[in-house]
């Protein structure tokens, strides 16, 4: 009887992990991404305090600025891997493997064409990097430049190492690396810890990142050869390379937009305020960015499956799936955001010290900005699948420029610091919060009025829950929260808060049909019926 029970349990687990349907593949891809992200979260949680203590506030803030600054030149890679991923996702049903090998060849050719440009721009950025740090001592200039140079090399290798991973994702097989790729995250954390033990400073940490990138590339090359037997490189024609270059150009533009979105906050603070303010801002932002952004990571993993639906021309089903993704994103983001607003002060106090917490209002604005970006990225991924990127990229540039100008004025002229930074960023992104749903709705046949009608109820509930969390936070002093009896009590308190808000948001913020769709999708994930 015991053996029968074991066999039955193994069969249930096997059926849950099977990949006979798009829903199962999407859920497995999301699970694999969640495991990777959980590994990064755990490694960051453990390693970040060590890095802060090992480097000090100035060097840690400098490291944050350099990683963002070098990120500005990432579009100089040409972004061929993104073009490859979404092209394969759009043509998943195709069995023309020779054509797919031509796509891989085109991606490799685009990478080689852009490599000299990246080297030149990287050299310029590395040379002038010390001037991006307000009041950086002259004796640190060369270490800053060398660190930036290693980060540029890491960026160049990342574009090449991402190629096999893009093939896996585009073929909707990203889940095949489940667990093993998470192990590489721990290896990277170990290399960072080793660099700290050897007292190599930010140069050693940059070298650890480069070594991790190379190991990851080798790992994914072995995985893609196993699960995508057609994988290889075919010499593309000039015309094919030209078309791929044109598509890569738009992905390049979007990558530049994303680089500006993710890096500009830290760079502006570093230039207009100080490296120490960057440290406090980055540490306060850690919890909302790492926890809420897992939703975007999982959505990104699900997107290739949605690409197969769009590629088949089933627009009605694609609109339904997109609606489910947006509802689930709102639900989890609202619950996580509320829990973070209530407990982030305690988290900072237990983790690195209460002096690094920037305050309730800045923390609220940070959470709002992160949630806003996650929702924007959902629709940005849908637009990617249509392979119509021109308006998306141009609107993105306009939004980023508006954010930079607004944040710069609020910081430098009105002296609002982190509050001004967040207000400027949020204001600039409103352009995308309105325009991207319009673009997606036009493609999927969903009117903007219908979308706006569906947003009002969840938005009002989010405002209410965030306000309640902020009020509860104001009732407790920093000493009271930081005085929690260790991590176990903190984790239990945060978990209970999250669960309570999830239930409240699920029943108060979603319509009956939306609740039914989400529950049905969950049942499809854990059962064996194909969808």
C-alpha cells in the first residue's frame, strides 16, 4: 500500500510538471524563472550586507552608479538576442529548422557588427566614469575606470552568452533549465564573496560578474543542444541579415529606453546629490524592486507562449490571456506593495541598519514607481510579440526624456531629493501607462474605454490599501519595528500581511469573471487536462 501511495504521488508530481499544453509550458517557464529569481533574491539578501560592510557607503554607492552607467551602452550590442527570441516565439509552429538556424546566424552577425561600437563607447564611458560620482577623490579615479572597463567586457560577453538562452525562451522551452540555472546564481554569489574576502574592492566584484556570465553562457549552450536539436548556425544572406538588423535596431532602441529607465534614478542621485544618498535609496528600493519585479520576470517567461497564440492569429484568446496576466499582476503587486510599505522599515533595520531607511513618503513613491513599471512592462512584452516596435520605442524615448527632465528639475531646483526623483519618474511614465494599453488594445481589438472601465475598481482599492499600510507604518516608530525579535517574527508578520491583503484584493478588487478566470487557470496548471 505504501508503495502504491508513493507511485501515485510521483504520478501526480509528474503530471503537474508535464508540458503537454501551452498553459503547462507557460506555468513551467514561470516556475523556472521564479526559481532563478528566488535564487537571486536569496543571494542578494545574503551578499548585499557583506558588500555594504566590505566596501563602505561611498564604494557601494559608486558600484551602484557604475553598473547603471555601463548599462547605458548596452544598446550598443545591437540587442540581437531579443530579436532572435521574439522572432522564434512568433514562429514557434514552424518546422523550417534551416530558417531558424539562419536566424541564429543573423543574430551572431549583428553581435559581431556592433562589437567595435560597444568597445569604443565602453572606453569613453570607462574613462569619464569618475566624473559621474559627485566629489569622488582623485586617487579612486583609476580603480573606478578599471571597474567600468571590466563591466563593459561583461556586457559584451553577456550579449553573446544570452544567444542560446534566447533560443530556449523563443522555442518556449525555458523551463528545461529549471533548478540548474538557479545553481549558477549561487556560484556567482560565491565568487562575489570570494572577491570580498580577498579585499579586491569593486574591481574584484566586477571580475566575479564577468566570470559568472561566461559560466552561464557555457551552461545554456549545453542545455539548448540537448532540448533544441536543430540549434546551430547557418550563414545568412545579406538580405536576411539586413532585415534582422532592422528588427534588432528597434530592440536596440527599446533596450536603450529600458537602460535609461532602470539606471537614471541612481545616476541622477549620484550626480546631483551624493554617492551616500544612492546607497540609502538603493537599499530602501531593494525590497520592492526584488519582490514586485518577480511578477515581470514570470510574465516575461510566459510571453513566448502568448507569442504562439498571437502568431497563430487567435487574437480573441490572446486578449483573454493578456487580461488574465494583467489581473494577476495587479493582485500580487498590490499585496506585495502593501506588505512592503508596512514592513520595509523593519526589514532595513534588521538587514543593514535603520539609518539607511529613506522615510515613509519616499518609500511609498518608490513602491508606486515599481508597480507602475511592472504593469508597463507587461504590455511592452505583448507589443514585442507583434514585432511592431516602432511606436513603442519612440513613445518610450519621449517618456524617459520627460522623466529625466522632471526629476532633474525637482532634485536640483526644488531640492526635493529622493521624493523629487520618484515624482519625476512617475510623471514621465504616465505617458506609457496610457499609450501602451492603447497600442495593445488596438492590436487585440479591445477598446481603451473597456480597459479604463476595468482599471478603476482595482486602482481605487490599491490607493486605499497603500494608504492604510502607510498609516499603520506611521503608528509605529522605527525603534518599535526594528526591535522585532529576529527574522522569524518578521517573516511571519510579513507573510500574514501579504496573505490578508491578497484575499482582500482578490474579492474586493476583481470582478466575478476575473476571479473565475484566475481560478480556472490555476486549476489548469495543477491538472493534467490539456488546454
